[in-house]
């Protein structure tokens, strides 16, 4: 139907121009989450049951417990209002202000979205136990019915 693409009630005309910004923000947030989550998971597996492991686990649970909108307000208050390092609001395209201005405008939303992500790989980082359970191995090694 040709009339559907130009109707005033269709939201696709409003969504299409915002998709590139949404994808950029999602990719940046996922990249930030991976930069923090992978080293944390590897180091926690290396230092299992130590102080650093417990500290990282506590901080991961704390970060996923804080709602992302509250994290955004805290980040804006600290880094945009008090320190003035980032803009409080707005978006700067790469073509308008360059890469640095673009990353500055996307940094706080991306960090806010990434704040709940470090916990995601945590359940998978200890799939292989450090020590083997001999009783479990012996049970699995027995033939059925014995």
C-alpha cells in the first residue's frame, strides 16, 4: 500500500533516522562491557576464592543491581556537571564535530548501558573446576548396572 509509508501516524519514518545512532550506542556499550568483563573473568578464574575474586564478584553484583537510569544520573552528575569532562546532553555526529566529540557525547550513555553487563559472563567463567572431584569421576567411570 503506497499510502502507508507517507501517513502521519507511521512511526517508521521517525525510527529510521535514529537507527544508526542506536546501533552505534549499542556497539560502544557492548565493547565497553567486554573490555571490562573479559579481564575481570579471567583474573577471577586465576585468583579463585581470593580477595580480588570476591571484590570483583561483589562489584559485578552491585553494578547489575543498580538500575541503569540511576547509574546514568550518577555518571552525569559526576563527570558532566561536577567535572565538566563530558556534555550533559546531546549527540554530536562524527561528520559534525569529529570522532572525539562524537565519543564524548556517547561515552556516558554507553558506560551507563554497559554498567550492568560485567555480570553476564560471570556464571560461565568457572565452567571447568580447578580441582576434580574423584568421587564424581569414579561414578561416571562405572559401567551401568554395577
